[in-house]
C-alpha cells in the first residue's frame, strides 16, 4: 500500500478509449490498496489547437486571457477521467489547479508554483476516492488562473507528490521511459533503468521534452522519488536517482539531447571595448527573451562579432531590438539565421573521462557536418549546427559513443 501520484500525458488521454484505459489502470492500483492522486494533461493536440484559435484573433494575445483559454484543456480530461472511474464503481473527485489551491506567482503562461494546500486532497483520499487534478495550472494571489509553461503537467505532478509526501511520482507517457536519446529519432536508442537528477536536469534543459525541466528541479529539491514509464506497455521504466558520486565505471555519456527550435543572431563589427557584450545582450534580455549560447569573437584585425542563440519563435523580436542597438553602436550588420539547431552530449562520467569533445567533433566531421558554435560545461558539450543535419548528427553521435542496445540486450528483451 502506497500513496502514488501518477501523471498521464496528452497521448495517454488522447481519446475516450484511452481515458477509459487510464481509468482501468488506475483502478488496478486502487484494488491493490494504493491511494492514488492522478494528474492529467489535456487531450493530445488540444493545447496547440487552443493556441491556434487565439492566434486567429490576435498575434500576441494577453497572457492572462491565454491562461484562461489554455487551462480549459485539462479541465475536460479531469472530468472525463472521473466519469470513467465512477462508471467502474470507483469513487473519484476532480480538482482544477485553483480548487486544490496550487498557488503560483502571477507570471502568466510561465508561472511558478509557490505553495500547495494538501488538505482537500487528503480529505478525498480519506474517503477512499481517487483524486484527479488538472495539470499545468494554478491560481495567483488574486484568484487569476495561471499556467506553468508547455509540458507543465509534469511539474504539477511532482509538486503534488512533494506536498503529499507521496511514495513515488510516476510520469506515464507514450514511451517506455527515458532513453539515451529520443527513440523517435534513433531507433536503437536504449531505455535507461536509472539516470541521475543532474543528468536528467541537463537533458531536459537541452531539449529532451520527456520531462519538463521544472519538474526535475522540483523533484531534486524536495527529494521526490520520480519514475518515467509507459502508459501502454508493462515495465518499470526509468528511475531518476539522487546518486551524486561519480566514478570511472560510469559511462562517459548518459544521453543526447537536441533542440530544433533555435535561431542564431550575429551582431557583426561592434567595437571591441569593455561593456560591449552587455550593450548588445542587455536589451534583448530586458525584453524577456531568453538568450542561450553566447560567443564573442575578436579577429586579428580587431573586428568584433557577438553571436548568440534564442528560441526561434522569439528571434524576429530579438532581431528588431538588435537592429536598433546596432545603429546606435555603429555595428556593421545584424544577421539572423533561423535554420540552426543544438545537439548536446550529457553525462556525469565526462568528469572522469578525457577526450569526449574530440571524439564528438570527429564523429561530426566524418559526416561533413560543420560546427558553428561549441559550448561546454562540466557534464555537457553542446554544438550548434545547421538544422538539416540534426537527425544525422544525433545518429552519428549515438553510434560513435556506442549508446545503442547491444545485440545481446536486444535478444534478451
Ligand atoms: P506527454 O504528452 O506524455 O507529456 P511528451 O511528448 O511531452 O509526452 O514527452 C514524451 C516524448 O519525449 C516521447 O514521445 C519522445 O519522443 C520524447 N523524448 C525526447 N527525448 C527523449 C528521451 N531521451 N527519452 C524518452 N523520450 C524522449
Ligand atoms: N497541456 C499542456 C501542454 O501541452 C501541459 C502538458 O501537457 O504537460 O503543454
Ligand atoms: Mg510532456
């Protein structure tokens, strides 16, 4: 008997049949005596559909109204899942984020959870009911509906698990767990039995959307046992572990992440003087645009270029800001390239293995892939390359670092 928080993603609740199947799955845990709090996403495609509706009205809808709109997707699924449980004879009670009192700050569309009141959930569990909570949403101090950013239902689940001190937070999704890379891009990607929080945090922040990064941060901070597993297939999935020590036995690389929706901006010919990076990047950050990889390159003739990446969706806005900055700094030009992507190797084992970077660069060179920017940290190496090479690069690196399943592993499955 345990207290479990289970989250079912969009594909897992993508049709009435699938919602029925989730109810069936949850009912088995109840039969086993477990207390279950379920967090659900909107049906797959629904959040995108709602976003497109808003954009038919205006290009930049107000964030507050976007949240009122987007939160409706999850409200549909909590009700349907409760009905499917009740049909089976199980008590169930739905809550929107506001009804639980998932209190957030007021940063609409990317709110952060501040506090969760667990009393109403406990009261329902004590009555023997399954608690079904809408993911991705909360409420601010003034009662406004907020949402937690795309993929935010993962964070709702982990936050509820922390607030309830659950025995485990289980993220049920459409793949069997966390793989060495996206199994939709590399067919022989290997399912990982465990991965450290540190590695999962890097993978999530570098584009592996299997878990929203905030959910991993939350789980690490509150020591929530977190597992990713399949809604559709049996298996114990991947456990995110707290192991902090690394040793020579660790594989150098845990996984490969990639980010498609990036763009690169170069401000060419700016003066090489103190404060110049701030003058270029500052106005972009001040506009709320997140700046990612940054390089400054001073050539032998003293000419200075500053290059950085931003999310593709924000790149036109960033370019407009930079055009103004460039005029005031008398820079040569601002160049925007939207056809780039970022591929990253992640592994705590990098700390104790040398030569990872050169092996990475060789694997890309062998495929004639040009590297535009390189950035490293203790446990990751990222390269920015042309977008058209993304799949080729990920597959080449996956095989160069022998991350795939060996023949014997394939047979034993
Ligand atoms: P959900 O709707 O259940 O939240 P998501 O689409 O947000 O599901 O996340 C699951 C998807 O993440 C998988 O279908 C897979 O394509 C993708 N993914 C990317 N990187 C990885 C990885 N390293 N391991 C597993 N899945 C990954
Ligand atoms: N429905 C939201 C989204 O599509 C939240 C989630 O599914 O986690 O991003
Ligand atoms: Mg998701």
